């Protein structure tokens, strides 16, 4: 079953991204994944699907500065 983060598009809003990431992490963990791995996977999938950083806080600011 595809995770919600995979259904995002470049036109998805930030709120849609946050919701999809949260739902993807939850689904991954219910399937037995470790939290840190599920979070990393969901953020990576969201960034790939939308073409922009899904990270917040310092990580998002660092990534934005590297572009």
C-alpha cells in the first residue's frame, strides 16, 4: 500500500505535506518500523514528491541554505 507522502505533488501545500508525513510515519510504525527510520523515510519521500525540503527547524534552514 503506498504511503500518503508518495501522493504529494509539487503543488501540495505545506499543511498537506505535514499531514502526509505524519500519516506516513504512523503507517510505517504500525508495520513495525523504527520511529527514526520511519520519520527519515517519510521526509525523504515528501521532499522527492514535491521537489522541496519538507524539513523544519534547523535542518530545513540548513538545507535551504545549501541550494
